C-alpha cells in the first residue's frame, strides 16, 4: 500500500497489504461530482424564464387549410391565381400553454435560426393559458375583420360590385394579428381576374388597420427564413420593421418595403409582371 509520506511497505511474502475501505469504493470527490452532474441535468429540465422562437410554417392564403379554403368567398365569383401568397408565422415555446426548459433555451442560443427572449418581453407576467389564447384569438379575429373591410373598400374603389360580397378567413392553429396584410391581398386576388402573382410564390407579413395601413409585427427575421425555406422569392415587409429587415434578408429572397395596402397591391402586381426590381426595399438608411 501507499503510506503517508510516500513510503512503500510489503509483507515478507512480497504480497502488498491492502487497507480495507480505502480502495475499490467511491471516494468523497466522486460522490460529490456525481451529485453535481445529477443536479445539473435536473436544472436543464426545469422551466425556463425565456421564450424560444423559430421560423414557423407558412400558409398559402389562396389555398386551403385542413381541407377548407383559407379565404372563403360568398356572393362573388372567385378567380384562381396560379401563384401563391404566403402568410408567415413564428413557432414559440416558453409562452402560456407551451412551456420551455432551460435545455430548450440553451439549444436556442446555439441555433443561429432561433431567437431567445425573456418571457416578459413576449407575454405579460402572470398571463394564464386561457388569457393568452383569448388574446391571440381576439387579435386574429380583429385582423380578419380589418382585412375583409379593407379588401371590400379596395375593390369598391376600383369599380367592383361588392354588394352581397363577403369574406371569411381561417387558418387552423394560428393566432395573432400579423396575417392582416396577406389576408387582405388574398381576398382581393380571389375577386380580381388578373393573375397578380404571375405564378410566383410571394410571402409577406404585417397588420392591417381600418385605414388600410400596414403595421409592424414581431419575429420578422424568422418569418423571412420561413418564407425562403418554403419557396418564396419575394417578401412584402412593413416599413415600420425595416430596422429588423435591412441586412438580414436571406440569400435568394428580395424584400419590398410597404406601408399601405395600396403600396402592397401595386408591389404585388409589379412583381407578377416581372417589374419588381425597381420596388423600394428596406435599406440601412431607411432603418435609421
């Protein structure tokens, strides 16, 4: 055995003596280290105070969701566009009803295509699952109502008979107000005989108010990634979001800055006619 002071002692037979209880069992340091590892693992799976956002699915507002048209038209003739108009979304964890762990947050910080934010920057502190769902559904309903009203006003101003014309809009499992612009453009596209998209896949985002103004939304960088992933080559971006857009547009995607429904529709038609390169985009100078 090894004695204090480093001296070695052997029996007369040459066989080493063994000190019982010292070797062959876990040491104090090993026990402490194992306990710390277990605690670290447990901490990783505890609820996180952060929200993790990633690019969500897109939805063609000219198409269907779970077998039903995203935009249903009543009282008017529907014209089919060969292209696609994609509304964009963000997936979120760490919000009421969709908890996230500390491990999720760590993975999010390591993911260049994810955003990690303190929960209080995304939802009010203490908001319940029911309150969150009610707010999201209310925002979506308001977005759809404004989109219908603005689509009807836009069509009427251009000489269309909108008496008896009604729009209803729905996408399963999606809430919030940010689909307003794409809902409005989709409703207009369904009534007009013109092929506005020119057969292209055009994405976008932005709220729509009762005066036809396009408002800012959250998570626009993630939404552009989702748009590019799902085949879009053009992205209609609210002018109020230009500070988050400039310098962050994925390669192969071209942004267009819009602030009103009229600007957005003109941009859509220009893109469909192959004249989109001259449209305004979010530049660093505009973002300041």
